[in-house]
């Protein structure tokens, strides 16, 4: 069992969320199951999946088996899933389907996965998940990939401030303006592709900082997230890396390190929410 306790961040609805999550994008079938079991064993308590990942069944089974084995209690875990674009017109139906695939009584966080501005259903989709929130099957609600304009619009039109906006964020694409808006609104920033999908691991600046701290490049980058009160969601199917990515709470980057990492301008690795899906 992992001995390290992960700090929590308090969401705007009062819920506590562990500040490091385990991402499951591109983990399929058996690998999704074994990786989630391994992550829980190492000490992760926050697991992030989505309908579109096609692995809710395996993620849910891993969670239930870990609870049954006494590795963890359900209350200690924070499970997130997401509403896919083709079901924005029926968020209630989509949610029940996710809950069923996961095989859980409730989930901790449900997110609108993309704003999809061209189909313009994101306001009603978010309103729909806000209605589910009072029913006891979902604790907190939020969004992913929302940029300033659509974020302000859902708040203005529904009167509900999302607890979380999960966005692409890493050194080189630090999204400082959006981070500032989130702070102003009381929205927690979660980082997907926190390592830039691996593109930053070989960067000489990262390597230099890692050597100075006797840490790996991945640990240094994840620490950069944590020191800004971001919530990174690293994904790995490799046992050693799952453990390595978790082990980031016993060292501190200097202000110089932080500035140098934020200055790594590599740009987006994922789709632009203004354009996606085309």
C-alpha cells in the first residue's frame, strides 16, 4: 500500500478532491483494469475516465475489486467520468449509462467533455448534469476543455459555477490566462496531458532541473503542476511509472525552476476546443 498521503483541494461545492489523479485515456480492457488496480495499490485515490475512452467497465471493476479486497474504501476514492459530445442532448441518459458501465452507486465528478461550439448544446448539457447533481448519484459537476467565452456563458445562463475545468495544460502550454480566470471564478483547474504527451520528458531544461533535484523529468513536471494548485492526471500502463508519477510530494521546486518550466513554449498537443470536433 502507498504510504504517501495526497493533499486535497476543496472544490467550490465543499467537496475534497485529491490533488493528483490517475488518467486512463488510451488504456484498454485488461490494461485499464490492471493499471487502475496498480494505481490504487500505489496510493492514487482519484481515477479519471470518460464514456469515450471505452474503459468504464474495466475501471469500475478495478475500483469494485479494490474495495472488495480491502485495499481501499469507496469513500476514499474520487471517480470522474464524462459526457461525450454525441449525447449532449441527453445528459441524464448518458450519465445513467456511465453509472451502469462503472457498476457504482455514485460518481464523484461528472464533466461535459468538450464544449463543441458548432453544435451549441453545451449550455443545456451542463444544465442537465446540474439537475442530476441533486439526486445523490453524482457529487460534483464540471466541464472539460471550456475556454473563457463558453465558461462565462454557462455560468451566466445556468447560474451554476462548474467545480472543475479539465484542460490541456503542461509546461509550454501553461494556459495562464485561463488559470487566472478559474481562480477568479472559483473553478479548480485539472490538467490533462500534464506531461505534454511525453514531448517534454527529453527537454534539456527539464532534464537539468530533474538532475538538480535527483528526480525524474516526469516527477519534476508533475511537481510544477502541484505547486500551482493544479490537479494533474498522468496516465501510464507501466507499473514502475505509475509509482514514479505518484511520488511527487516530498520535494519542492524553486521559483527559478517554476519560471524556467513555464517558459518552455511547445504549444498544444491536443485538439483546439474552438474547432473540435470540426
